[in-house]
């Protein structure tokens, strides 16, 4: 580990408006408390601040300044967070890249980001070399390893900690996250320091930490569900356990090491439930579990609530363009027998977030309870899509409302229900079918573990409704269709059902419906 120097008597900036404040506050207040654990390595707040300041000084020596961008490519590693804090100390931003990208996709993202420095895990060095070869903008590559014997550590050791912020403004870009779009090239979502700090404060009210609590950072940090989740524990001054891989052994190991708070996507929860009583018992130490990024099947959610009666579940709904979370369903709302219907809702907006439900055709607000596009307004909203002014203008209105592209409604008590993506609407015989409405009914079936609904070509109706399901006990397609007919208008019910072993999802847990549709539409004269 690098030698440690004392932090200056006065931290460079701790008024709570800039991202580096999250660490500097605790480096001053509790310097010897544990900040981060990663494998066998541990850093205190003093040590972590020192590392971040050294990295900032090193990046500054390379000419990185306000408005520049750095790329990070690796599985979860504390260096990702260090890079974010060091870059924002300089007014620069970090593009956290999806390590699952192919070579040409990675080259595109690095070129689009304009990154001048790349920090890359040695596991992805060959992929990065190919990408850099096609991108003349990258001037320096620093390699990173799990054990700390690497160029990155040498770079930190070669520089003295930077003690001042260099002309940084809350509106400066801080993170660049490439959205998980299912068509075309992904768009770079630019999140400012103000947006991230506002999100951390707003969502932090829904995830309180007590002294001694430990945050488990398990989801990939190239997604806001990973990196922005990490900020919540850091804000509270609690230790964080960073997992490189969210496999079952690592997850259970992190929980056994004392983790009390975590965020999982629903498939992870399903996997833990399926692992048996030993895995279920291993979660005894958890206090609060956030979940989201994909719909949670009601059957799975109810099993989780029953399996872990001591855990406070918090459902989250949002998107990258609003820095992560905009709406939450709180623990007491998960276990309210008088309002069990709330399990079908996403919850209510977090403090600082406004919501509207807007008619897609007219742009006018719809009456309470009616469906429309969900719009949000908040200081959490992204600054723009990088290099995409037209897409930005299509997404953010002149008065600051974010068009989510999601269809839903708000009930009389202010609860938000998410019912579809605009592009996922099925039009059958002139009637609009919103697939999540059907999926929620399928999720109520006692034998269905996971479900997706898509439109497939139909010569008579244009499209017909197809369900793809995974089950945990034998059931016929006819029984599933009959079940749906008990709860839905006939035109909304699946006309066919396919049984699959698993449904395709991206790293953030969202269904890849384009992948599901492709086999059915590939020979059609048109696409959806």
C-alpha cells in the first residue's frame, strides 16, 4: 500500500455540493474508520482520500482539466470510484464503460466519449488495446489488477496528494454512462455533479444507514444501479464492501462479512431463493434490500418477503437519465395487508422529484388514473446526451421535464404504476395492449417464475400477443391463457405461450425484448 500523508487541516471542499465532498467529509470527521473493503484489502477514509488526491494530481500532470474525460474499463473495483472522485476534483468526468462490449462497440464508446486517459483492468487489456488502436484520442493507458501490483498503483505512488479543487462547478459533467439501448448505438448520458449529489441526497432518505452498517456494492458500476448505489453508503460515512463479481459465492461472502444494505436486480433475488435454505439463511444479517432495474415478478417478490421477514425491501424505479432512482416503494408498503395492491406499483417519487402523466398525442396531462407517458422533473435529470442535441431536445422539454418513454398512471394516493415502454406497445386489431399489464397478471400465476409479453406477426390482426414464460412446475399453455382471461379483456390475453428456460436480460436486469422478437419478425415484411 502506498505511504500515507496527513490530509490538510482544512479539506479542499466539504460544503456538500460537489462529488469529492462525499469522501472528504469523512476523511476529516472519521479518518481512521474503514471506508472500503475489496477482497483482502481495506482502506480507511484517510487512506482513501489520500489515494483519490494522488490520482487527481497524477491526472492533472497528464493535462486532464475541467471538461476533459477519462474512461474506466473493468469489473467492479474501488479504483472506479477513486477515478470518479479524482476526475471530479479536476472538473473532469469519467466514462464508465460496459466491459461486456465487443471491440467495435468499445471503440465507438471511447471515441464518442472523447476520453484522453483509459484506466483498464488487466483482464480486459487486450480488448482495450484493440479499441485504443482505433481511437487516437486516448493518450495514456493505466492498467489495473486485483492484487494491487500494477501500473495504476505505481502511478498513485509517484504523485503527491492534490490539496485544492481546480475551478470546479456543480454543473460540470461528472459521469458518462452509456444507456443500454436495444436499437442502434447507445447514447452517452451526461450526469453533472449537481445531479449526482442531488440524487444521493434525495434517494438517501429512502435508504437510511445507522452507525456500523455496511453497504454491499454488488451490481456493475457501469450502470447507475452500481455506481450511484455506492454513493449512498459513502454519503453516510459507512464502510462499503465492493464485489468484483455478483456471483452467489461472492454475494453470500459479502453478506457473511457483515453487509447490512444492498441493491439487487430481481434475477439475483430469484437465484438466491432458488439456492435453497442455506442461501436463504445466509441473508440473516441484511437489514435493507433495494431492488429494481427490471420488474419483479409478484410471485418472486412474495416469496422473498416470506423468506426474509426481517429485511426491509425497497423497490426503486427510474432510469439513467435521472441519475438512477426517481420513485420508491417503502418497506412498510411491502408488508401492508390492507394495501397488498401496492406491490404492483413502483411507489411514490423521492423528495425533489416531480411527476406528470402526459397524453402521448397531445402533450397534455391526463386525468388521475389514466395511462400516459411518465415525465419527471428534478435537479437529478441528466445534462444531455453527449453529442446528441436532437435526442436531448426530444427527451428533455424546454421547461426541464424528462420524457421517460415509459407508459403508466398515478393513482389518487400518488402511487406510480409503470405499465409499458412506448416502443413495446402491441397493436392488435386496432387495440393497444401494454405488455407489462399482461406480464403482471402472468406473474400472479403460481407456477410462473418469469414472463415476457411481445407482439408477433399476425396476418389477420397485424400483431398478436405472445407470452414467453419460465415455470417451476408443469402447466399447459391453455391453462395460462385461461388464467389471463380471468383478469384481462380477451384482446389483451396471449393467444400463444412459449416455454423457455430463461429470458434474456442485460447487465442491469432489463428484458431484451428485441432479442425475443427477432426470431418472430426476421422473416416478416415489416418490423414493429
